[in-house]
C-alpha cells in the first residue's frame, strides 16, 4: 500500500485530464483545442503518457489516429476516474443548496426524464437555481453494469426488476397501456388473440432489458411477434402510426404521445402488474449531505406525479 501511494504521488494527475481528452478526440490537435492548450504542450503530455503506459495510446493509421487496444480499455476507466476526482474536490464542509453550483448526473429513460426528471428540475430551479442536473440515457449495458456505473454518477431512475442490492427510494407507480394506429385498429377492443397475431414495437427487448408488461405477456404463453425494437418510449408512436403494429407505454406519457396524429390509447386485456419506479444509487453516496438533499428532492417531486394505487 505504501508503495502504491508513493507511485501515485509521483504522477502528475493533470495527465488524467489530458488522457481523457486524447481518448475522446483521438487527435492531439482537437484535444489541445478542447483543453485550451497549445499543441506542443499536449504532445508533451502524450509523450509522458506513452512512457508511463509503455504504449502508443494513439497509433497513426494513414491521415488519422486510432486508439490502441490498451487505450480502448483505458477510455471507460479514465472518464470514471475524472468524475470521481471532480466529486472529491466539489465536496464542502458546509453546503447550502441556494448557493450551490453542483451538477447531479442521473441515468434514466426518456420516460423518466419527461416525468420525474422534469418535476425535479422545476423544484431545483425554485430552491437551488445554481444546481444543475445532467440526465443521461441509460442502455442495457449500463443497467447490467449498474454497480460500477453508479459509482461515478448520482443515480439511476429505473423500475424495480432491473437493479438489485443497491440503496433506493421508491418514487411513483404507473400502469401500462397499449397504443395503436387509429385507422388500422378500428373501434374494436384489444384482445389476447389480437396481441398474439399483430406485429409489435417493443422497447429494450433482451434477456436483461425488458418491459414488465411484455414479459408478463410471454409468461401468459403468448410470444409477441416483434417487428421493431427501439430503446425509447417517446419515439414508439412513430413506429406504429400508419401500421397495424401494437406498442406498450406507461400511462404517465399518454399526454405526450397522444400529440402524434393517428395514435390511439387502448386498455390491455389483462391486469398488467403496475410499474414501481425508483431512484437507485451507490452506497458510497449514502452519507453525502448534498446527495441526501437530491434524494429528498426526487421524493418530493414524485409526490406531484399521478400514481396508481
């Protein structure tokens, strides 16, 4: 341990910033512009990094550069390390929300952003106008690696059933409904027979990424005929309008998706299990008073949302 600390103390941690820019831009010129440094200064940093890692980091291929295999492995660790360092130096002995300029980063879906994200942003604007929120779209890879990802962000808004063994606070409950094209579907009710026969547009359909209602349909012995998979709830109607396809969305986004001409909301022919949306975070944030304030803000914002019983 002493040896590790001694090695770290000899490193210029500013090189981490240079490394992140080089890995992102894949160009000394563009990385220098991003950091507002001269090209010779960043070239010197690249030379030091090459000596430290014993690797070229950027390898010339024709008129451009490529990341070496080692650089590809470093890319994710570098951004995580930078975010962790930023959090260390943002921490203050005393903290006032009204005077803070902290940025909170949250993973979620577009459904989460237009519901709880919008409500949280409105509350923060009233009480802590300098606080910023960065809402970032998750994907199956991020959710599968939640333990690691949540170390470097403040939280993830996602229903129960995808993340486990993490602290969380329940936010609001929601229901599933189906959406169809008005002209193709007609005035009939949605039946299990129609569910079995019609093509579907589903979201996040994989072994670990799925919607609970689609999984419930499969558990009832019906395998939906999937025409399209899209990792966005708000874009779903655009893959249904003008077709005989069916999709599943949450009740809370009905006002948003109903703005798409030709889309009609229809009830499901079975009792879909309600969605329990929650904010999840890594235990490392547990004692952070700023993070605790953010969690309470989410809980308060959730109380303003319609919630099923």
